[in-house]
C-alpha cells in the first residue's frame, strides 16, 4: 500500500535518512513467484511553499529478485532547503505498479 509522510524541514543543508524494507514473507520461496512482491519504491520529494515540487531521492527495492535489497535498508539524501519547506517521504509500489504483498516496514526517520 502507498504510504506518504510529510515533515516540516528547517531551512539550511539537511540530511534525511530513512530505514525501510520489506517483510521476508512478501518474497518468500514458499509463495508462488507471481504472488510475491515485485518490490517498492522509496521517494523523497521537496515541496517548497509556493514553488514546484523537487524530487530529491528515489530507490527501487526488489528483494524478490535482488538479494542485496533484503532486510532493512538505510537510505539517505542531503539537500539545501529554503524556509517553509515540506518534505514528503513516500513508499510506492514497485516497477510494475503491483501492490501484491508490498508489506513495507518503515523504521527510523532522521532529519538533521
């Protein structure tokens, strides 16, 4: 399922870090291949007051086909922010747009 979280970010250079992963049961070999998750996408977007949205970070994670994507992944990006900026952190379906078993886990979120 789609998850969207919004945060007010103080002006200045900030690093945003997010822990995210998929439950192992979502891609387990005991699940028929076509029923397994095709992954998720983590997207971080800047939404400045009165300005256009700006993509900051995007990462596809497909633990079914990419063993390195298994477990909790620590992802981060750094950007300069103007005053009155909102950041959206979104977990979206994988590359095929399928929601099948997209059992995402969101861990620690830090904005420094």
